[in-house]
C-alpha cells in the first residue's frame, strides 16, 4: 500500500530525486529552502512511500494573494516541477493528497509545472514553450549554425568594447541593477536581491553569473543554473543603451560558447510566449521548442488562472509600472512578486 505524507527527511528526499531520471533541478530540497527563506511561503513536500522506500515526490508551495487568492504551486518562479513517481499508483496517490491538501487550505487551484506531457487527469494548458539549444562538438560548428548577419553582429559587439566577466555570488551586485532596470522597463515587478543571493548560497556549485561591461559599468547580464548536462538561463537582461552594440547577442553567444567548452550537452534559454519578441530572438539560436505542459486541479466554480503579462486585464498596470521611478519599482516589486508564481 502507498502511503503519502509530508516529508521531513531532506536526505531521503534528495536521494530519491538525484537518482530519478525524470526529476529536475527544482525538485531538490534546497529550492524549498530558497523559496521559504526569501518569501516566507509555506511548503508542503509530499512523498509517497511503500515499505518505507520513497516511490514518488510532489513539492508544493502555498501562496496567498489578495488579487489572485490562495493556491498551491509545484514549483513557483520556475518553468518545471510537478510530480515524479516510479509507479502510476504512487503518482495518483500524490495527486489525490495534493487535492485533499488544497481543500484543507481552501486553495482555488493546484498548479503542476510538469513540463513534459503525461497522463494526468487534471486540466492541461500549454501557453508557453521553452527553447533549448543542443550543443555540437565544437565552437566552429556552433557558429556555423548562425546566420552570417548574427555572426557579424557578434563580432561587432566584441569590437565595441563589451567585456564579458564570469562570477559567482559576488556578481549579484553587478547583475541585479541591470536586471531590475530591465524588469521595470518591461512593466514587471522585480525579485528582491536576496532571491539571487539565496540561490547562490544554496547552490554554490550550480550557479554562474555572466555580466557584460562597458567603460567599467555592467550593461547586460545572465543568471545561469546548471543541473546534470543542462545549463539553464532563467534570467537575462540588458540596458537599452547597450543594445546598439548588440549586447544581447554577445551575452547569449558567450553563454553558449562557455557551456560547450565546459561539457554541457544543452542550454535551456528559458520560457517564452510563441509569437513574442523574446520568442523571435531565441529562435535565431536554432532552438528546439518544447511546450511547457502545466496541469491544474480546480476548486468548484473556479477556472484556470491567467497570471500572464499578455492578459488584457493587466495591460494598464503594466504600462503604469513602466513609468515608475526605478527606486520606487525596486521597493514595491519584491512585495508584489512574492505572490506571482
């Protein structure tokens, strides 16, 4: 018989996750610590066991918002998470427990950021895709995939004085101002600086920060997370004035080149909405597009949430946010973003 309970043993949890081929980086226990430390959310990490051996896991984070209500997410702030199990019995037991927990907490929905499509009886939506670059055997082959115009612009960016610099946690001080400015310009609340610092502390071996400098000033940056053979770029940003020198192109090229030289097999450029400008930019790197399948348990009389910038309901708020003074946006953003998964 499968028994589902809230796991209290991080060693056993991580032992299962590290050994399971379908588990992702964000199933690991350390992300529970990062999320709780940064935002103070309540985590419910469910494990399914048979004869005291874990057969499946489902990390859930409870989030509460005056605007969006109460809900559970696996895993917030990232593109992946969801349920991982050895058997269909363990998976169904975890899903049943998640629905039971949602009822106890009076949550409006449970969101599983499953990634790949699977046989789950919940409502499925896939409005976004992730863009992955399979890395070849050599840098020359990687460059050969790009258009002549792309290669020319990358060379121009190098000659324009943009200086790539790699770092760990010490690079947060340089990355964050660029990232915060970019988020304000997009009309999106920014994460607190402590979010990136906590990730670096909990994953010292798995995080690298790349910044591009011009005249002793950071003008572009990427925050990179590695797991197994994949290097992921969940966050990247550039200042508008640096784009005349094609800073985004040099930023992405430097990441791909570094990943290849350091033995990674693929680079995940992160999620985007098909048809968006971000989507068009990432397609230039010859990516494989993979739909991000998210599954929902819904409470009675509720519908699938649409907490996306493209939603017309948020258009006026986004435009107003773009015109906030940067200091105001940086002060208010972290208070709001904690409730936006």
